[in-house]
């Protein structure tokens, strides 16, 4: 029993799915999150992430993208503070246009207070900054063991990031010996895949045997969700996401919207773009 993952950054396109009440993708992303939590139970320094289903590779891509890791991709932010900052910015523009110096002085002080308050809140909530782990539609075309291998591979990158270890270069394509060491710690067999370094990872039978429950759940959900993916020419771009539990996160740059995503910290709430 084994699964192989070959890393390397590629072009990713977009994907869509039938957004109906019978969709199995929410259950599938829950299964991915549960598997991640089981990995974390065996490796306590593995942090929570936003985990989800990402877009498939473009048809013209030279190398298929099966999974993706982005460190510190999402940070918490208070929606009310952001709304107040936007309102203050608009008021500043209006005061400048009117040349109202008295109002401008008050508004500058208010804006500065809001900015300082939000900066302090973000500093306080630094532990809630989340990395992003996406398994693409291409990756989900494999078996449950293949998908577990993808999660373990990305867990290797996540642990390296958490420990401050540089495990990859060339925009994430080349995997060095530091990655090999961490991947082996997670129970993967690692081989070289020139010119991408130690990027070919395999799930050996002994490791798969430790995740029988996760594999059973993944196998069931993968089988149920087959056929829900379709290529789309226009990826949806987002900068923020809101959890059903009320948590709100934003990204420092525009990102392709995941199909479905879940926070492994709470383990229950679905995130929507």
C-alpha cells in the first residue's frame, strides 16, 4: 500500500462544483481536516491550518499541482475595525476636499487610534495566523493513501515553517535535505526527483497502518464526491474569508478562492469566500 507525491509549484487554474445541498465536498473537506488533526495528534508541534480543496492545474501546465502550502496566508481581523477604518478614510477624503482643517485634525487623530488599535489586536492574535494547505482536484483524483501522502507532504512544509527551517527554494519547487529529514519524521519514504530535489514522497505500509481510521473516512468521502469537479476558465479571486463561527480572516494579497475550506483549529466550521 503506497501513495506517491511529487512536489513542485505549477500553474493552477480554477475549478467549480455543484453548490447544492447534496454536495459531498463539505464532508470531504471535513475528512481532510480530521486527517490533519490525526497527524497533529502524533506530531504535537504541527499547527492548525486552513485546509481545503483547491483549483485544479491548468490544462497547459507542464507539471500538475496536487497540493499547495502557503505559510501565514491568512490573519485574523475584526470586521468592525475594518469598517471603521474605511469610514474614517472616506471622511478624511471629504475633509481634505472641503479644506476643513479642524475636522481634518480630529479625523487624523481618530484614524491613528483605529490603526494602532487594529495593530495591537493583530499582534495579540498573532497565534491565530493560519497557514493554508490546499489539496487540488488533481490530487483528489488519487486514492485515499495518495491523499494522505499529500497531507503528510504538506505537513512537512508546515512543520519546517513552524520551526523556522528553510526546506525549499526556487519558489517552493526544489526540496532540500531539511525537507527530507522532516518528511521522514512524519513517516514518509523520500526519494529524489531531479531537478526538484527530495520531493518524491511515498506512504509506506507501516505509516498507512497508523492512519486506518483516517484512510477509511477519506476513501468513503472521495468515492462519494467523484464527479463534482469541473474546470472553469475564470477563477474566483478573494482577499478575505469568514467562518460560520464568526472568525474573519484576510490575506495580504488576492488569492484564488478555494472550493471549500475549513479551519483545523475549531474543526467544525466551514469557511466561505
